[in-house]
C-alpha cells in the first residue's frame, strides 16, 4: 500500500468550523502545508471563507484576504502585484474559491486573470453546487444530480472548466482529489514552482450537500477517481495532457451509490451517466495521445 | 471601555474553539485480535509476524512465532490452519497463505541455524514431562524458557511422537523434525528415552521427585473396528502400519489394500501404501464432502490415484481365493454435534463388494488412561482435567491427545504451552495467563479494503504427481522468497497498527497526535467524523460511543 508522505508543519489549526469529516478542510490542510509559510490567500465567499475565518479567529497561519464572490482571481492578481511592488517576488498568492466562485460568479475574473497569465495559484474546491448556502445547483453540478434547486436531478451536464481554461493556454491546470493526497501535494508543489497562472480543481464530496456519510468523503472521492467520473490529470500550456492514474477500474455505480443526491436514479439514469463518463474518458485519452 | 479599537484582522487562532463538543462517538486505538489469532490453536500473533516478514525482519518473525510454538517449520507443513479459514482476506479475494509463510520462516530459521536464547535465570524447580510428542515437547520448551528444569520421559527410542511415527516423510521431512526438536533440546533438557511410565507407582515416584508432572502420552491405542478379526495376517492396524513404514521397515501386505476411515491418518496410510506400490481404496462412512481429513490431503490422495468409496461401510470380510472379499453397504451418514460423534443408517439393497488383499482400519485412536488408576481420573475417553489442565492430583497436569479430543498437532502444541503456564503458576511464578478477555475480533468491515488491490494467493508448487509415488520426498514445496514477500503483502494486518499515518494525515481537524509508538486522539478537537476509522487499512482504530 502506498504511504502518504506529505509533512504537516502546522499551518492549519484545529478548532475550525468545517463539518466533521469535511474533505475541503482536509484538502486545505494538505495545500497550506505544502505551499508553506511564505504565502497569502485570497478567498471569496465559500465554505473555505467560513473555515478560514469567523472573526476574530483564524484557522490558517498565513494572511487571508476575504474578497467578493465575483472577484477572487482579480483580487489575487492585485495582491500579487502589490507584493511584487514591495519586492516580495517569491510569496505565493493562493486564490481559494468554491465552484460557485469559479465556474459561475467568478468566471469573468478568472478568465481575465488567465488571459493576463497572472502569477497566482488558483485552487477551486469543487463540491458541485452552492453548498454553503443550502445546496443550490451551480454550473458545476453534474447531470442528474439532485440539489435544492434541481430536486428531480439536473438535466444538463457539468460545465467543462478544464477545457475553458485550456483554451487560455495557461501554464498549468490539474485536477486533484483528497483521496490521493500524495498526488494533490505533488501538484501543489509543482504549481508553486511555475511562474504564471496555475489552476488546480479539487473534487470535494460535500457531506450534507451530496448526502455522503460523515466518514465517507475520502472514499467517495476515491470512487470518483477510480470510476473515471473525476479523472486525475494535468494540462500544461493548454495542450499537453498527462494522466496521473492508471485508468478507470470501476463502474460509476460505485461512486453514485455513496451519495443521496443520486438516489432517485433509475438504471437508465445510471446508464446515462456511465455513457457520458465513457465518452469523456475517451475524449480525454485522445487528448493525452495527441499531447 | 478600551481606548484601543479591535483590529480589523483576525488575531486569535481557531484552536481556542473546542470542536470536540460536537462529537457523539470517538475513535479509539485498541489492539484487537485478528481472526487468525482468534482461530490459532497456539494463540500465534500471526498479524505481527507476517508484518515482520513484510519488513524482511525474518528473524524477528521467527522469534514472534517461537513465542507460542517452537515448531514453525513443522506447523507450516502440517497444521490444519484454521487461521486461513478465518482470514478476512477471503472476503476480498482469497485467504492469505499463512501456513506457507510460516513454513518459509521456519525453514529459514533451520537453514540459518537460529537458536533459542537460554533462559535469563535458571530456577531450581523441576518438572517431569512424560511423552515426547508435540504436546510434551511444547511444554518442555515453554518450561525451559522460563528457567525450569525439565526431565523428559519418552517410551520410544526417539522423540517426536506422532510427528515421527504418525506423519509420513512426504508431508514432514525427518530432517526438519530432527532440527526443530534438537533446537529445544539445546536449551538443556534431561531426556530419558525408552522410558515408559507404565503404572501409577512409576508416576507417583516421578511426582515425588519433581515439583510437577506433565502427562502427554498421546492417544496411541487404535480403535478397534467391530467385526474385524485383527488376528488375521491381512489386517494391519493403521498406527502400526505408519510406525513401521516411517521407520523404513518392509511392508508385507498384499497388492490391493483397502483403508477404512476418512481422516488424516487414513490419508497418510493410503498415500504411504501408494508409495509402496500398492493399489489403494479408501472406504469411509462419511460422504466425500464431509471427510474429516483436510481437503488438500484428499485432493492430493486423488491425484495419486487413491480410489475413494465414500458413504459406505464394511459389514464383513472373508477369504476369496488368493485374496479377500469385503462385503459393504452404502449408508446415510449423519454428523453429530461433536467431532467423532455421528449416526449411520445402512441403505437397504445397496450392498456391494470390494476385492482386496489386505485391510488397514484407520478409524481413530484412544488414549491409554487406565494405567495411572488412582492418580488421574480414568472414567472418560481422555484424562479429566480442569481448565488449568490439572488432573485430580494436584501438581499432575495433562494435555495433548491424552486429555483432549481436539486431535490436531497444533492443538497439542497449544495445550503444551498452556500447561507450561499453568505449571509455572502452580509452582509459584506469579505468571499471568495469556487470555483475550471479551475482545471483539476485527471484522472484515473494519478493514479499508480499497487499499488492497486484488492479488491472487501465491501457492507453492507441488512436486509432479508422476514423480511423487517413487519416493517419500515432500510433496508440498516451499514458497519462493519473492512469492513469500508478495504473499505477506496480502495480509491486512487486522487489528495491528502498521503506523501508516493514514489516521493522522486524513484527519481534517488535526485531532490526532503522533506518538513515538502510535497515535492519540485529541478529544478537545475530534468531531467524531470517523474518517480515521474509515481510512485505516488494518482496523486498528474503531469508533466507540463515549460515556
């Protein structure tokens, strides 16, 4: 069995208010400790904002700037430029946003920052909906998933943000999962060493939002990766695709069955998702082959 | 009112907030017994030594094995391995090949000449061990390790008991047996061969001379098959047959042999006879799927062209020309609640005959307990003892086949160990019993099986069937080194922490502290989510309701 080998340097504190078992907090722990002390985070409204803050307390031991929902990437750009102006060239600026602040409301700012190739590391904690405000759908919510605003299941597919970002030809884009901690840490480490715009999208199974058991978010994320629903890969310069796992080894049912947001699904509904995943997987492999 | 306004930024770490109050259940590290340990007749710490094999600490693995059993090379060959039947890995793919790993370690210990450490302190008290079979040798070993003086009395001219006289060399090579016995004797045992303790007076004399006595003379009297005339030259008792052939004596029985019985000894007789060029039929009361022998023994016997006639009994035997005719009938066999207890119901009209030249009944053995009348209770099939293996006479203990109907070599080894502990307690060592009170055995669902990809069991090759019948060389072979390592990797280490740090690293609340030799839950912060438990690959941490 593969051992996890990242080092915890105490950059994330106990006592934060994430739900018990939340893998967004877990991912934050891995990312903060991998990036290290010389960093500033910019956080738009999101679960992360709540987890980091709660005035007068803070759970993170680096400075965090809370900004508005639509301006995460823009604020991060400004913070980075201000640091540069002060001669702090090596300080990593992290923008940590949810999928609402990335796929939907923050997309304009993100696209602009990507187009300018700002030197920031943008982390999207993708829990596929507005889970902090009661679980409404976002454009990241996948096909057939039930949310507060799509109680019968969403009838359109998840927006493919990777392809949007790839079209900007930024230096580094990656997907990551809290089930694959070594991979997540390695990607953060790699991104830290790249100048320019870096985006890492982390799959975050949301306990209340997805209807996942308190102890099962890591397992759910693992099933997401192994079933090919959420493949782990990297895109460099928008064109070079690299897979980080050995292929998909499970049917999507192994992933869906752990989540109440899919419990209304009939066999046909599962088959539709399987078919979508198979086609996306094939398309991804074609890109890997070309790269 | 303060003249200083509060700053705009946060200034207090969140760790002042005690999120532990959210919790309704708490993870706890408890070393729970693995299913293999629960099933092991010698209480072997299997999960521990297999992990030592994984880490290539072979000597450490051997020492762990030898804590409970001085015969890993022997047990690795012939144990009925209930550990494997209990193994949690069977619910993922196949059980771990524990027995073949044990043999791997045991053989390495012999090849490397590893010896047992002499006891730290020698004690003056002495114990007489009567019977040099697995139970007696195990007790002698455990007593010597504790510093007691041991005198071992064996009625035959060599030690080993059933291991030497009952188990054929193709299952247990004599050099292995000799090697593992010698290692015990090297601890300093006063051995008396050809020393029968034939009556109560002889036993009393030994009891007077020593501080305690351990009786382990086994079950050496063959059960008699009703209606069979044992005085006929074509009848030979199975124990006599095995003792003679194991000693290399020539077999004078005719060409066609019928072995009556379906247990391990019957398989040993049948396969030995095949190696002596005989045609062999096994006739058993039990249907094939209920034969008391281990399945692998039956399979290997079938490979060696032993014919099985199951679910039938012999009613009479008589001369027929140069040979014999056995009159048999099919029966309905109904197993009872206990091993060895059953009912049979002959099926009318199902009579048939078998032709043969000789019959070897192999239907089990009884203990000879009447010779010590007045010292031990002799009303049962075995010597009566308390749970401390002490007989009616204080200071006289008994074990192995003499005192139990659990007729397996490793059961006897385990009983020898337990008796040694009890004898030490009787003499006054203050030693504690080795017990696992009220502990739940780690269930499969406690294992995070996602960490274990499907890997087929590594099975050592058997020798070719064709070559087997030409000699008594061992049939089952040793695992190759690389296969042994790969097989050890398959072990879940149930209930045995492997210090992988998963619990520590997967905690979203930093509520686990790493200690030098384990982990501790910070109850101030643990929210009780159970992620550490879900991601523990060994089931070493579990959730418990608090209070």
